């Protein structure tokens, strides 16, 4: 999907596609959207999850259609509306919505974290809220929605089970990940692989504040050697965090690994231009541990 709006690297901005389900407004990062097409008939899949409408083949490519209204426990959609076809976690999926309102260019700093009334820890499906004019747009956690339908697409922690029992690795690692579930799974996987000196934060701003604090205290090398960051996060995204780290003389030698569901060709080029040392696509946690091992010289 080409919006004809080019976002500069590391500016902490994103484009949000606003769509409707009933009277409610929701949002998705445009970087995840391939195209928007009118609803078309799908073929039901026997014994599938209740939120899976079926499969269809636009231009010869088989895509699974998901009823977003059902995922949000708002009933079932009628056979009309639109499909938002997405790509993330190396999956092509179509989400059935009622209507599309348009695209908004916003700063991650303006995205509010959902309160406990909207999203409770690992159970929530909202990653942020945008106030636009007189309405609220809820940005949905599509990775969590898909993982709830099929847990096998979440982080495959078993990929690192073979590393259990390795010697203790005291190299300090800082993690920036806004999803409570993924944050926990990343920490769990690294600990299983022997990494014990871990600090985890909820977004890039928290991570950068810690880095600045350690820099001022003169304890930077003691507290962080490697940063693992998501891209999509309220307050400050991973690209902005990478840019700040790599453009600062005192922090530019920190290893930065981007671990995101959105590593497509365009975003990979952005990450390279910003100086990321590695970029990996969720949910391949085994490759993440292997990349961290290689960049930190573990096992050599």
C-alpha cells in the first residue's frame, strides 16, 4: 500500500490507518498494510477458530480472512465491508472491517498507553490510544489477536530450550518491548539461554531515559552492552531509539538488535541506515538469541 507519504528515518512518527467496526474507531500501523479491498466471499475452513471466516485467493494467493468484529467480541460481521490485507510476522492475513476512514500521521509521543480499563497486562488487545479531534482511535495489537487465534505464531520459546544449562552470561542487555506478553517471553528465552543481566522496559523512551541516566552516572558499560528493541511502541519507537543511540558518541558502540513483526524490505533499509546491528522478524526467538550470541561474541 503506497500512501505517498514518506516518513524520515528515526523521526518517531508513524501513519495510522483508521477503520470502523460499528460506531467505534480503531487503528493499524500503515506499515503493516498491503492493500484494502472490498469484501469478497470466502471458503469456510472446517474446525477452524470461530474468528476465522475462511480463506480466499485474490490474484492466486491464498489468504486467511479474520473477522475482527468477532475477535473484539462484538458479534459477527455481515458479508459486506472491506478486507484490510496485512503483512506482519511473515504472515499475510485479511482483517474484515466495516469501513476505512483515512490515514493519520502522528507521533509516537502523542499515543497514550491504554489504562487498565482498556487493556489489562497480557490480556489486552490495545497497544495505544490516539485522540483525534473529538474521538478516540484505539490502536489494536494485531500480533496478540493472531496469537490468541493460533498460539503457534507467537514466540517459539522451545527454539531455545536446547540452550538451557549454558553457563551464566553476565553481559548486560536492555530490552524495549511494549507488549507485556512478548516482553516476558523475550526475557524468559534469554534467561533460558544463560543471559541473567537483563533490564526490560515498556518503550523506547523508558529505555533511552535509562541509557541517559547511566551515561550521566558513568555506569553505561556496566549496565548495557546490547539493546533489543521492538519498532512499534508508544512514546518512542525503536527506530527513533536506534537513531539516538547510534548518533551519540558515548553510546554508538552499543549493539542494537531490532526484533519486530514488521521487518519488510523498506523497514529493513531504514534500520540499516540508522545503524542497527541486526534486524530479525518475530516470532523467531531462536534466531534472536543466535544473533545476540554472535554480536556479543558469546561462545567464541
